């Protein structure tokens, strides 16, 4: 190409000298044909937005699923410690739980700490359906934003309270599934949780020959605990998400960043971090309420759990609480304030696992954003000065 162009402009004495202006225009046309960066930008081969969205959603979904799957053994241990009122070890730190976990794994097998996982997902599904049905019947809002009116916020809280009250027997049945020992009882089927919940509903009041707390006595404490957890979780999530989005907005307004589209990391990671922060704060603040409520749920159900002191044998749950206040005062007087935090070490392990998964998700998001941005051509390179 270079030889041909130079030959076109070689000196030929047999030809007449052309007009100098015409030569200049001709040379400019040839130069523009050879210019790799013309004034008009070529079509950009950016990856489609749908690919970035799909990748971000996939990473987020896998992170949440892995967190739920890996943290379930910690939930089982935590609940067993909470209802073990006569246990010598309170397991306030993760260290004291290690030997118990090892012994349980040796005596009962590798999947023993994942018991009740299917029932928990069934309860979540029933909760979503119940919320939809109640919302359609009562016209109460399922969502509330920060700009919503007080009336809408109140209606949303009322809807959540009604759902939690309706779900009380299912919460109790799910608790029993997750804490009962596989040594002393048969492993429940997938839908046995529905039968257990139905039996609690059928005996709305407490049976005359049982220490089981009446269901209508459990509904109000359940609503108070669940609403407290939900409100703390929502406020924490909103605070973290707003702070991160504001910080990202300030970065995008800096010189050289104007007009840049948010990366997959900026789009999806704030929600994952907000979920982690909200869950951690809500679980820590409402932990004493959860301990009291779980003891009331399991009372009178003849449940036998693994011995959380040793992990080698089983023990029955025999308590005589009269209600929420009696249970709370009995724990404080007999076990001390630390009795309300039995099994807190399992909660620490749970969120350490969650933090590691979150760190891995952040790494994947950053690599994903870097790879997608690397494939995008810079439009400024196609503009002539």
C-alpha cells in the first residue's frame, strides 16, 4: 500500500503540473483513508447489557444460595444450644463448639447438621404465598419505600404482623425439625412439617395433659420478635445501600468518570453487603427474644436433642414455663443474662462463613467488571484532535 501511494505522487516530467490546490485535496483524501482513527467512530463491539446483568444476577444468586447452604449447620447448632436449658456449656464463642461438632459428626454422620433444611424452604414458600394472599384480600401494601406515607408504612407493618401470626405454627414445626436428634427419632419427610403445623393449629389451645404452650399465646411473641427483626434488618439494609450508592455516585461525578455506566460490582454488590449487615445486626439485637421464643415453641413437644455439652448422647427437653415473661425471668434468674445468649458462638461462625462468601463474591464481581470493561473500546480513541 505504501509503495502504491508513493508512486502516485512520484515526479513525472511528461505530465503537466496539476493545480496545487487539487494535489492538496487528493493527498488529504488518501491520508484520511489510511487514518486508523477517523472522525466518525466505528461501530462499538460492547458486550450486551443483558450479559452483564445475567452475570451479576448469577453471582449474586450463587452467593446467597451458598450462604444459606453453608450456614444451616450453624443454625442447627445455635437452636439446639438455645433450647438446652440445663447445658453446662453456654457456647458463647466458636471455640467451645468445635469438639461438640466433631463428636456429632463422628456419631451421626456428615449430613446430620443439615436436618430441617428442606422444611425451612417450605416455610419460606408458604410465607410468601400467605403474604400475597393477605395483601390481595386486605389491600395492604407488600412494599414500602422511604418516601412512602405513614399510612402506607403502617399498612405494610400490619401486613407483616398478620403474616407472622399466621405462620406461627409453621415456625414452631420447623424448629422441632431442625433440633431433634436423628438418634432418638426418625428423620422427618419433606412434607411432615405441614402435618406437624396442622396438628398445632388443630389444638389451638394447649392440650389438658401437655405442657405445650397454647398457639394463641405464642402468636403475639412471634409477631413482636419477627417484626423487630424485620425492622432492624430493613433499616440497616437501607442505610448500607444508600451510603454505598452515594459514594459510587460521587466517584462517577469526578473528572474522567462522567457518563461511565455502573459496573456489575457497583450494581449488585451493595445489595449483598446490605443483606449481610442487616442480618448480622438483626440477629444480634433480637437474639435474647429468639432464645425465649424457641424454648416456648419446643416445650411440651417431647423433643429429644443432641447433648450440646458433649455431642455424644441425647437429652430430652423438659421445661415448665408459663409464658413469655415467665420464661424470660426464669432464664435470667437461673442461668444469668448469658443464658439468653446460649449458642452465640454458632452465630459468630455463621457470619464468618457469610463474610468469606461475601469476600469471594466481591472478588468475582471485580474480575467480572474488569473483564467486561476491558472489552469495551474507548470512544475517545476514535476522535481526531
